[in-house]
């Protein structure tokens, strides 16, 4: 009987889509890079960006096979848009065929840790169901970096994804999250894409109470990183232009 391979969760740097890149050795330990270099089978969001990342890895540690020979399987588009836990009916088990055949397999997102604020949890769950060992590797996770640097509670927190795009619905959601944060002490974390950062920041400053603490982090681990944590009152007195080029992590609390 063939012993299954392992599923490695391989973090990627947070510079995806940025004009400048952070040296991999500054954000990823050697052990993670060595494992990434030896893997020949991958599940990823996008094959093109996965190859670009693995090319950078190969410049530090020789890849087991040439880039062109790597087996790269992309997650379906509906998994990106609706999430792994939506109503897509997506069955990730076929993607794990290499592991069932005894080959180690990597799971990769375009930035940060796969399956955390990114697709991949359905693959991880399927691996557990099939008896495949799951091994998370060390690397940057934007949510935890932002939380740690926010000064808000890191003992009790929740990640709530994206807020609604509709202005009225977004304002209602902000008030609900603020009420929960202030009553329970639970920090509320959420994210936004670059082109909507300005609208979200404006809505937060307009909707939140003056003494509520707001933290905004973008481009963490990059030379262009921005991070600010202060009361809404102080935000209004000393405005900071939102990052229009990089996804941002937001946190509110007390």
C-alpha cells in the first residue's frame, strides 16, 4: 500500500502585485524555502504567479525540476470569488491525487498563508478526510502582523473578511462590529482591496465613535509599509492618505 505524501501549506511574500519586491530571505526562513524548492506538485490560485514565486525560490535553492516541468493545478475561479465554504459544491479531493500516489504536494496562495483570508481551506479539509498529513510552514501572515502591531487586543479577536460595498450596508456593518468590539473587547479585523481603501477609510472615520481605536496596515514587510493605530478623533485631527496600491488590513477595538 502506498504511503500518502504530505500537503505543505507554503506561505508567499506579501509583495504580490507590488512594483518592488522584498528579498525572500527577509520574510521566509530557510526551512520553508528548502521545502518549496523540492516540491514538484502544487495547488495554487494562479499558475503564472506561482511560477514567478517559485522562480524566486529557485534563485536561492535549486528547484527539484525545471519551472516548466512543475505540476501546477489551479483552484477553480468560483472558489476565489465565493470562498471555499460557500455553496459552490467544490470537491477538492481530485487535486490531492499526487499526495495519494505518495508525492508531497504544496498549497500556495498569491500572498501570505494559504487558507487564511485566502482560498485553500477546502483543500486542507479534503486532505484531512483522505488521511493526508497537513504541514503548515512558517512565513508572513498579514492579519497577524497587523494585529500584533495594532495595540488592540490580541487575546480576543475575530476576522470578518470584507465589508459590504454598498454605503448604507457598510455603515450598518461598521456600527455592528464597533458595538461588538466595545462591549466584548474583541478586536474586529477586516480587509480591503487597494482601489476601495479610500472609500472604506472614509466610511470608518465617518461612522465610528471618536474614542474607538482604529488601526490600518498595508504593505507590511515591504519598504513602503504603512501602519497607524489611534483613536478616531486623532485620525480626524491628523489624516493619513490611504494606500491605493496595496491591500490593507483594518482593526477596530478599544
